[in-house]
């Protein structure tokens, strides 16, 4: 992974930012040397064309993604729109990374979880490791080395 070849991610949304949507990017930004391009654009809600225009906009945002990230807590807010995003991602052979509700305060239906290729907790190292594995089949070490001085 390099700055010249960033991971292309799409984070599911309902054409508005919510706390978990923003939290994904806070976690991604907290890690050094992880480069990504955010293909999701919740501010680009079509002003006309109805439901089909919304679906077309979502298709355009998802089509270049290497991985789709689903903060699971947003699913109950609009199951049909999130379902469409999952349907398109799966039809396009995009892996789906589910991120549990922050603090595990929301109960998520089992069929939604089963549509994810991986479901993880909120942890920046785990999120980035899962993105690398799902997007490019890169496996990373699950531990970090800590240097310390015995003086």
C-alpha cells in the first residue's frame, strides 16, 4: 500500500453523515501510513429523479470501490436503502466489511450480518487489517512491537 495506490473504499450511507459514518474515517485517519480514497459521498443526494436517481448515484459511488464498509448501526434507519447498497456491492463482487454498532447498543438482524464477508468491532487496527485482507488479500500481523528502554 502506498500513497500512489490507495485503497478505494465506500462506506454505506443514507445521504447524510451520521456518527458511525464519521467514526469510520476517524479510525482510518488515526493510523499512520494507511492511504485510502473515500468514494462515498453522502452530500451528493440527487435533487430530482426519485428513487431511481438515488440508486444510480449509489451505483456510481460503489462501482470503483475495492471494499464496502457497513457500519451496522445504520441499517435499521433505512433497511431498504442499505439493502440496495449491499445488493449492488454483492452483485459487483465487492467484499462487505460489517462494523458492529459502537458500544454494541443496537441489535442487528442475523440476515444482515450474514451478508457481510467479515464483521468486526471498532478497533482501528482491526478495521485496517480487514480492509487490506478483503480488498487486496493482504494479511497483516495481528500484533505490534513495543520498544522500551530498560534504563
